[in-house]
C-alpha cells in the first residue's frame, strides 16, 4: 500500500511543479501520467485477483474503486500532458515511465522476482535500448512533422 501512496504523492508533486513551471509542464505532467498509469495497472492486477476469488469480494474491496479513479485521473492527466507543450516529449515520457513504475510496484508490493543471469541481462538491456531508440525516433519524427509546412504535413500523415 505504501508504494501506491508514494507514487501518487510523487505524481502530485510533479503535477504541481508542472503548473508552476510552464516550460517544464509537458515533461512533469508526462512523468505524472506515466506514474498514474503504472499504479493503475498494478491495482488492476490486484482487482483481477479479487474477481477470481468472487465478484462480491471485488465489489467490496478498495482496489476496484481505486483502479476506476486512477483510470480517470490517468486519462485526464495524459490528455493535459499531451496538450501542455511538445507532444513527443510527453508521449515518450508516458511510454517509458508507465512500465518502469509498474515494474517497481510489482517488485516492491507484489513480491515479484526478476530472473537473473547474463543472458537475461543482455536481453533486458537490448530491449531497453530498443525502447529508447524507438521513443527517440518517434520524438524526432513528431518534431519534424511540426516543423513541416501544412501541405507537406498532410501528405506525410497520409503516407504513414
């Protein structure tokens, strides 16, 4: 439970910082949205386990309602983050922070374990590198579309 609270408090501070510093708004709100989606995903796992035990158990437990609230908060925060400044920056941060937050929660709150070994580390590093490369590529593509004249931009979107 403490890990959920810690991530929500951190996210709230990021959100407040985003409103206090307009130049960093897309970055801070993007991180906040990623945190919210990570926490919501972890709570969804808990809710699914409660439903397996019986629908009555799920309907009387807090994770179901927290999942619903965080879904609304995540959707709202994500949309605000995407409109706050550079779309590519916010989208990239949401994409990267969400699984990181989910992994931290899984390890800390659900006693999940990670496989160890050289082969697993190599595959994990290669996957992380591929994600970072993809996010960077998408950011550059989005930035070039913004810089393009409107007529070329419409053609590029149609071609994609």
